[in-house]
């Protein structure tokens, strides 16, 4: 009887585990976007920023204002995902997370099309996996 109860309890908790994992991935995507914000707003013309984006110092200096603007938008994506994770009403938080994950996916796909295919793997794919898990959970 205890085994049956444990099995039933594990099925009951599987939804909670999936939500937990999905939320961890959402938090990971948010953290990535805080990192992108930092690279684009503060490190664009520094050695790490230059290496990450393959820019020369002159090119980075010429595009620093645009990069900072792009970094700010990445910060908004991170803030939206954090808002969804922290919202006290689970249903509303779910909707917020879905919206911002879709925004991240669209931004990643456009970046992959317009800048570098690598952006799809770094930005869109983690968000798509998080969205998939969130929808399944």
C-alpha cells in the first residue's frame, strides 16, 4: 500500500516538478538577457565585448550607442521574465512568461536572420525550450 501511495504521490508531484524546471529555465533565459545587457551597455568597447561580438575598437566605438539601446531592450526582456516568475497570481505569471518568452524567441530568430545564425542557438533556442516546458507543465 505504501508503494502505491508513493507512486500516486510522485505522479501528483510531477506537475510541480515540471513547473519548477520550466521556471528554472525561464530564470536562466532572464539571466542570459541580463548578461546580454551587461555586454551591450557596459562592455561593448571593452576586451570581452570586442571578443564576444568580433568587433574592432573603432567599430565598437562607432556603434556603442546602438549597442547600449539594444542592451536596454534585453534588460526589458529580463525584467518581464522576472515579473512573470515573481507574480503572485500563478495564471497571470504564466501569461507574462509566455508573452516574454515569445518576444525573446522572435528577437532571437530575427537576430539569427539579420546578424548571426549563432543568435538562434544562444537566444531563441533556450527560450523555446523554456516555453515548451512551461506549456507542457
